[in-house]
């Protein structure tokens, strides 16, 4: 807003003219304006005087100490301003903006997974049932039948299952955002036994609870939302080791990496 001001005609008989002093600002916070006091100073030249007869835009700052502005006129000046209230971001919006990630020391979130046992029908198991009182290695792949998962990640844990058990691991399970029928067909295709339990996180419930979603909806083959690749060791449901990859990379989540961490 343009400040309002009143200009007085200079006194030609006076050797001194008023001085506008910012140090003499008297703030009135209740009425949201400042009142400008005046003192005296030597006359300005007529050219400088004409500058200050134009409309003024001043932004007074209470912290200004001894700044003085000379003028050839007396200027009772009232500065009006608008306060802007900055609203802090709410805690709920903050929590939405920050993606939760599982970390060492955390309790695994509860979720229901499904699988086909060697001889039997579709079965479900909760994460707590899978890990209670046990040392469990869980590793995740972005998708069944995909190249790296089929050629390296899963076969590596099948091959090293004996060594992992020798290190005290009770359960080894592979998790993927695929349905249980796909996981069963994948196991049959690869032709291994019961070394690794293949678990279906069909709706991505467990993956979302961990905060490790991998968005592949823009992938040319339309894989949708899957899981980032990882391998973790949980002792009685508490994460002790976590090797979490960036996206679908395969650099730190192998069976060999888990053996080194045990």
C-alpha cells in the first residue's frame, strides 16, 4: 500500500529545515502504523527538495538505528502496511511428504502373505508367524520370471541356503508383488526344492508397509508398482541386517552379502 503523507511549505526565513529521522519512529502495533517524528537539519538544494515532493514509498524497519533523511519540508508521515501470516506446514502434511523406510532396529510391519506348500492348497501366513522366535532372511525381487531375479538373485539364495542355515538362519523366504500362482509356476520353472519359501505379496501390503515400493508403471511392459530389491535378517521380527537396493539394482542384496553380514 502507498503510504499517506502531508507536505508543509518550507519557511524561507528559517536557517534550518526539518529532518525526518527513522530512529524516531514510534511504532503502534495495535493500529499497524508508524508515526514519524521530525527534527531539524540544514536546507537541501531545490533539486533534492523536488524529489521528495513526489509520492514516497518507505519501508521503515524498527532495527534501523541512526539513519536520517534530510528534507526541506516538515513531513508528518504515517506508514500503513499489511502483515502476512506464514502458516507452518502441518505435521500431517509433513508426514505425507516424507516416505517411511524400514531400517535396522525396526520391528517388521504386520502383513499377510500367501504361498503354495510343496503338497497342498493355497496357504496364508502373517509376518509375525513367519518370524516369531526365529531368525529369518527375507529377500525381495521386483518380479517373478524377470531376468536378474531368475538368473542371479533367487538362485543365489537357493545355492547358499545350507550356509545360511549353518549361520543360525531358520527361514529363508523370497517376497514379490506377484500372486501365489505366479510364484508357484516360477518355482516349478526353476526346478528347486524347499530351500527357499516363495511368498506372494499380491496386493503389495507388506511392500507398502516397509515403504519400499518401486514404481514401474512407465516401464514399457507395464509392471505396475513392485518392490525394490532387498535382503534383510530379522531376529524375532526385529530387523538386524538390511541391504536395500536402489530400485531394481542388484549390488548388495545377494546371498553372499548376507553371509558376510552374519
